[in-house]
C-alpha cells in the first residue's frame, strides 16, 4: 500500500491548485512608480482569489506597447489585454477581427457591467456610434492649470484665484513680469493635446468632420477655425513678448522645469502630473485651476477631453482566459481600487462611485485642487465636439502639429497658414489610413 504524508498531500493539492489557475497576460506602458503601483494592484487581485492569475508585462512607451501588440497578434502570440493610449483608439477600432469589445466580453462572460456607472466624458471617448464601450478605461487624465501662489502673492495677485479666461491669463502674466516676481507668465506641455485638441473641446469647437472622426473613416480635419487661429496667433505674440515659453514638441519635456524653477508662474499639463508637481515644487505653494477660455465665446467653457489610456482585449484566446479578463476588469473598476489608483496617481477616477468614495473619505477636502480635473471634465455633458477624437494615424499627425507650431513660432508661417497645413497634411494621412482599413 502506498502511503502519503500530510505534507506531501498538502504539496500535491497546492500544486494542483496552482496548475488549475488560468493565466491572463496584460501588456502595459506604465514605468517607474506608476508601474510599481500597477503591479501592486495586480498582486492584490491575484491574492484575492485562486481561479485566475494576471501577469503584467511592461512593454515600453505607449507607442512601443501598441506596436508590439499588433505585431504579436499577427504572429498569433498576442496578450489577453493591452494598454493603448487614447489617440490609438481609431487604430485599434480599425483592426478588424483583432478586438473583443469590452461591452460584449462582459455580457458574454456573464459579468455584471453598467456603463452608466462610468464618468460620461471618460466612457464617451471609447464608445462606438451606438454608445457601446469598446475598451476598459484605466488611466484617464485631462489637462489643468497649475500656478505658483508665491509668485502671485509677490506680484500683488490674489494667490487663491486662478485666471479663468485667456484675457485674465494675459493680464496676470504681464503683471507678474512687470513686478519681477517671475520672468515668464506661463508654459505648456503637449501643445497638440492642450493648446489645440482640448482648447477646441473646451470652446465646443469641431476639429474634424464626422463628429471628430467618431462617425467614420472618411473624416477630414477642421483645425483651421477662426478661434483656433486667434489662439495660435496669440501664443506666437505672447512668446515674442516673453509671456509664453515653449516647452518643446511631444509632451513638452522642458515645460515642467520652467515651472519648478519658478521661471514661469503658470503651467498647463495633465492632471496626472499633480504628484510630480507637488514633489518638484516643494519650495513654493501650488494652486490649481481649470483651463482658461476666451471671453464671450458661445458654449464655453464646455468640458475638457481625456488623455491617458484604456485596456483593450484581443481576440484569439479561450473562454477561460476571457472569464479571467472579465473578472479582473470588475475588480479593476471597483470603487475601492479606482479611488486608490486615482488618489495615488492623479489620474481621474473613472467611475462616479470612486469619486464619491473619495469625497466620503475626505480626500478632496484634505487635498485642495485634487478635484479640479473632475469638475472640469464633467462641467457639461459632452457634445459631438467635446467627447473626444477618433482619427487613424493620429500619433503621426500629432508630429505634424508640432512641426507646424514650431514653424509658427519661428515666424515662417502665420497661425492660419500653420493650421491649414495641419489640415492638409493630416488629411493625406487620414486618406492613407482609410484606404488601408476599408
């Protein structure tokens, strides 16, 4: 007769349980402290149950992660979940047969799922024309205004009052520079995202036909509008006068330092920059405000639009893995997890429940300004002009926006000429994308 010791039996049962777990793979683009927090969230989920095991894999930048996932799908080696930044939405939607829409996944797997629980401005960006949610929001942000309260006070401005309009921002900048409190009024990260895409949404202005690309691939750009041209002309004028300092292309890598060193009194960038701003601006008190708007503009302020990324589910896996994905998504979107992630990172809480939990915890009262982004993005119900954008090849089109903005600042083009060039060059890229994805 074969005898098993209790220890051997326990080991056998443990091994059986481990082998019985369904493996779910998540490719993501979160490095540094955000990546560590992401891994902590996943580890807590894994420890909370024994049926599924989620493995997070860092794949580099957003662009690198999306490119890797597309290549892996073609090779039949795709992960279950991939994190894709917001401007990759059009590309992901056009990848026929590659995507398992989240609304369908949750329904098919019998998981409770209520789209109305999510913030409208967040979920609207990632829905199809019928209003069905295609990917799961995870890290959503929106740009806000940061300002130096100490500089405001030194310039004779009320340190508790941020400029509400561009007219006030110009006046504040002039007063700050004339007083010698700082040598620059303001800078900005992400010219494309902040000073064109969000600028347009905040003023309820269209940037593309077909509801900013939501209505079809045959969209065309309309960046060259009167107010956009006025604003870019002002940015050029303000740069020449020293009120505005350009932070560079893409995310504007030089912009944060201009604010941290107190060279520039104000700074516009992602709400998710909040933790970094607090850490690097330890020598002065930081204030928070909504994005400025132009006085007398009908429909302004409307609502800002999001940045960040969502989680897309890829086809080609078995039902057990998809059940694991659905279960993980329910955990990930819970009020407790989302409130903790939001409060740690500065990203928006993606659900109303997560926001309300933060309120009941006293987080916003204890951290003034931490709810500015939420109030801004939920200021009004999104319109076809302010629910987001959905254009193919948009990563490359943002490079075009940077190029034309630099031509404007160099004096090589006027604002209308630069914006018209964006429309024309961008439309060529849209037609290429349309032809490749018909």
